[in-house]
């Protein structure tokens, strides 16, 4: 898992959880579930709020402002063929994208509350891009999986091996995409960097 500075927003670090439960062919239509977790912070100024984030934020290698991860399982229908091949007829994901970000006190001074609203809105927007990256990865896995065929594979072992290799490649691609996005957002002048500066230097 990559390390992040206090000012970073953590990229997803969850691993794909695999299953192979047979099922009847179903429609490809599905939607990811979403779960939002918050952690309470304290303070009556932007600087104090950010300090509290550093003390209470989620751990993603080091403390982070926010975190996006996911839970993913699959129902897969492997079908041995009369000619000895194996076909992965259907692959249906069950995806939950999990967001964690800070929750400020309800009784902030008006100017601080306005500053916080801008900050947390930007944080949420940033994290949802990571969520989109995860969803994109899952749809790529689904597209690769459906109809995947291996010859001379009566026990469906070869097709599983090919799938596992591709899953690893797509997972690594998603992680790298998240790291690149964080680097751009957190670099001097980046959107998240600007959000942090505005919060800390504001009221």
C-alpha cells in the first residue's frame, strides 16, 4: 500500500474478492451500492479542523483526509463445453464503493462553516473520482470475463487462470490511475492542495 502524507486523500487499496458461484444467465444490468462513513473532528477554525483531521483521519499507510475503498464479489457461471473447452458464460459483480471522510461540528462560526462547506465538497468530489475509477475497473473485468473461453479445459482451470491474470492487471491499472490522480490533485496548485490551503489559512 502506498504511503501518503497528512494532506493526501487515500486511493483505494482494497483487493478484489473472487468467487465462482454458478448462476443462471441474467441481464447485465446492475448498479454499484454506495456506503458513506464519517469520522468526527473538532475545532472552531479552519486550522483547528485540519489539525483534528490529522489526529483522527483514516489510516492509508499514514493518516489521510479521506479514503475510498470497495467490496467486490462475483457470481460466475463456468460452463464446460461438449468439445472439451470451457466458457465463462456470465459474470455478475456485487460492488459496494465505500467512502470515508471527516464530519465537522454542527456549531461552527458562520465564516468557518462556509469555508468548511467548500472544503468538504471538494473532498467528496475528489473521492468520487476514485469511485468512478473503481467502477470502471469492475466494468472492464465484466467485459473481459463474459464469454471468456479456453480450449481443452474440461475442468475450467485454464479459463480461471487467464481470468486471474487479467484481474491482477486491471487492479494494478486502477491503483496506478488513482495514484496519478492524487499526485495531480495534491501537487502545488492542484485542486486538493488549494482546498487545504484555503481551509487552513481561512477563518
